[in-house]
C-alpha cells in the first residue's frame, strides 16, 4: 500500500545569475531579491572580516 502525500513539494528557492525569469511570479521575484540581498550582506561581512584580519596581521608585522 502506497502513501500519498497531500502536501505539495516546496521547491528550494534558488536563483542563478542570468536565469530567465519570464515565467516567475512577482512574489517569487521579491523572495529571490530578499535572498540575494541576504547573500550580499553575508559576503560583505566576510570581506570585512578578512580585511580586518589582514590589517591586524600587517600591524603585527610592521613592529
């Protein structure tokens, strides 16, 4: 006996740069924009950490 799942399978929200979005709803586009903004913020945080780390290392070796 097979069980049928009545709940629809949610697609994993992802976006590829340059992806055709002609058939994507406005709501999903807004979700993708939020996802991309969060990713940008995460990446900017990593850049800041690495720059701070590099600056600290340079300060130590200048002594």
